[in-house]
C-alpha cells in the first residue's frame, strides 16, 4: 500500500554537513503510533489488577515463596519453547482477522482451570495458555502485515512476552519499549544467524535457547504476579477468570502496539519511527 510521505523542515546541520530531511508520519500513522505508545508504555499488569480491584495491589511479584518463584521461572521458559514449537504451525497463511476474542476466551478458560488448582498447576496450565496467547499474538502480527513464515517474525512474536515485565537486572526508569528491544537485539541477531538456511524455527538452537531464557526471565515476572494475585483475598473475590482475562488482555495490548510500531518501521524506517515515538512518549508523560 503506497503512501505519500510529507517532509518536515530539516534541523540545522553543522557547518559543512548536509542534514538528511526527516520524514514525517501521516496523520493516520501518527495517530496509530500514539495508540501504540499508550499500549507499550501504559499500565503494567499489576496496575491493571489494581484498577480491577479498585485499590492498589503492591508487591505481587514478591508474594510467592522462593521455591514457587523458581518453579515458575523454569516453567515459563519451557512454556515458551513448547509454544514456539506448536502455536505458529497451525495458523492459516492468509487472514486479517486476529481473532483476539476467541484466543482470549480459550486462554482465560485454561488459566481459570489452572488457577483453581493452585501454584502446582502452573506446570500443566502454563504451556497451554502460553501457546494460545502466542497464537493470538501471531494473528495480531499477521493482521499488521507480518509474514508468519519468516523466522524473524516468529521471534518478534516471542518478544511480546518480554515486554510485559521487568527482570531483576532492569533499571526501571530505562525499561521502555525500545530499551527492551535493544537489550534483546544481539540475542535476536544471533538466533536468526543460527537459524538461517534451515527454513524453520529450530527451538533447540543454542542462540534461540539463550533468547528464550532472556524472554522467559521477564515473562516469568508477570506470571508470578498473576499466580500471586489469585491468592490475594481482594482479587480472589473478583475471581480467577477476571485475573486471567486481564493477563491475556495485557499481552494482546502489547502485541498490538509492538506490531503497529514494526509496520510503521517498514514504511518510514526505524530511526524516524523511534524519534516520533519518543516525542509522543514525552508529550504523554509516560
């Protein structure tokens, strides 16, 4: 789809250097980018739960025993590996409808069944709900023009799980969307190099295993928050299904923002989109 790109006045260049003109986003694309910024830099999962409960819900990630947290950490990486193996292979090559409601309903049902059985059920339930969510994320990617036969797109789908939570090594003030992508960039590049020429995503490749561990560390934070929330009385009164619905909606929202940014990067270039993104983020005080 062609678009007419309007140009802004170029910034003053140093003497003897010509500054390249900066491409401006169309009004429609700027509005889409603003929605992406609000999605990607907006409320965390804990904040969503606080809004659901009508009161602050603090320190959910620290509410579980260390043994339970360690179990969830291992379970998340295993769930991501299994999801990558199965979820993307069953999606039709054509189709613009992301089917988010269907996937959300399936994931909520799976999560509610697991939540009723406690922390030990995570080992059984998490691979199922993660595969359903990855399929939903992939359909959102497809609706934004991504090619699901491309290994790079598959990894971009996986990265959505890393956007939902902070790992222990994060500087919370620098953990915005582009910072997270930059932190994973080297691992993504190495994984793609290792998979080049194979024609399929090989989840046993060492570089991909490292990437999955990196993503799993961040995804595990949100999974721990969800499991802990199901044990909090004020949230237990709301119901496990509502907690799981917020969980699924959180990652679907992140996916919409992520693949909107990627679509605009294909049109305008990464540098132009990031500059526009940062301006909108500053304007919105995010």
